[in-house]
C-alpha cells in the first residue's frame, strides 16, 4: 500500500456504473483502487465478503454491484432480482461496518419511487405509494439498501450515503435486445435493423411514456462528487432521516422521441412500429435534482451527444459487449 493513498473498493467494477467510477478514480494520484471480479469475490457470500474486508483494510467503498435489467428481465426473473441484490447489499454494508469502514456510497435506482409519484420526484416521495409492479422486487431491494445505510448512520454514526440515478446508459451497458433497459435495447435493435435493411423496428408500448436519461460518465462524476462532499455539507443538504440524493439531468423525453433520436444516430431510415400489447412501465419518471444542484453539481453530456458516444463505443466493441 502506497503511503497517504486512500484504498477505495469499487464493488461491481466490471459493470457499466462501476467501470465508469473506476475511470474517474484512475486519474487520481491520491487513490489506490481495490478491485475484485465476480470469480475472485462472490458478493452474495457473507463469509467471503467479511474475509475480504478483514484482510484488505479499505478506506472507502462505492457499492455499484447489482443485478440489473429491463422490464422483460425483471418480469422473468423476479426472485433473482430481489435475492441477489439484497444479499450483495447486506453483505457489503454490514461487513464494511464490522471492518470499521466509515465511508460508503450506495448506488440505487430511480425505480424506488411510487409508480404515481408527483413529478418531478423528490427524495421525500420514498415509501409514499405503491411501486411499479414490473420491477417491484428490484425496487424493494434497492429501498432496503437505502434503509441499511440510514440505519447504520443512525445507530453507529457511519457516513454511508446513497445516490438514486435516473435511467443510465453508455459504455459497458447491456445491449441485449430483450433483457436490457430501453435505451441500449433500442440501440441494438436499430443497429441490427440497419444491417439487415429491415423496413421497420418494433418499440414496446405506445411510445408515450416519458423517461429521463443520464450518461454513465456523468453518473460516475456525480458519485465521486457526492462521496467527497464534507459531511456537514452533505447532511445540511439532505432531508432529515434520509441518506439518499437523486442524480439526473432534470430533463425528460418520450420513448417515441428517444426511438426517433436513436434511429437518427444509428442511421436507420425505416418505420417505427409501436407494440401496444407490450407494457409501458411507469408512465413518467422524472427526478427532482434540486438537492444535487444546490450542492453544486450539474450534468455535462447531452442526450444526443451521449447517444453518439455510446453508439461509437458499441461499434468498436462488438466482440465484447453484453448481449
């Protein structure tokens, strides 16, 4: 261990968000990264995680490890989505406490909020109504992660913070046409349609649902920014008894407009067909980012710029992307 360097563990460093955080932290001379692949450390094993923290003596943790997916995946594998995420979160947060790690950042999801929450959704909307049924198991796991952080802060005076991102996209995303989130699924679908010279591309739902998107590099920058805020500043700007902060662009777009923009970026000139027999998911999901704005952070990458960056990465990593 090099002198005067913080040892920082990024859980889930091979995933989209974790890898983006690693790219951010790799530029820092004051940080020594501690990384483990899934084959090296099973985060669902309590014994393995506790042994890891006991031996590695880390100073900070970015908890970006999670099982994630889109509507189809959440509907098909609800047991895995709740079990795997609960186990990963419980093991890391509790083991961090036992190992006396005082600083941790938990990455949640905007889907923690009620399906019909008032828009834009503020942090205080948590647990004020029913969740979207299609991703309820995943959302409940993420809510538990927030409450774990809050509970260890209250009982043991830890500094465990949580960030709730809008829909993320970018480098290292999952581009499976059915099991991924809407943006990468559409990008992959439009790309294939362009290669095959298909006359049309099918988009799930009516196209009227609205979503907010944030490039993963912006999410990583916000995560590091929030982790490194002075404790007094962080606590003064979060709501009483809550440990989480929304992270997003504060802007929304319909799925129809998103599909049209992806078609433009990819260069697909065919028709769009909306399959109204497929679910729309939550009608609208826009995060209130006033708290983050007051803390001095704002996103940098526009949706069209981010889509072009993502498509170029997709094209140059055809043999490595997750499908």
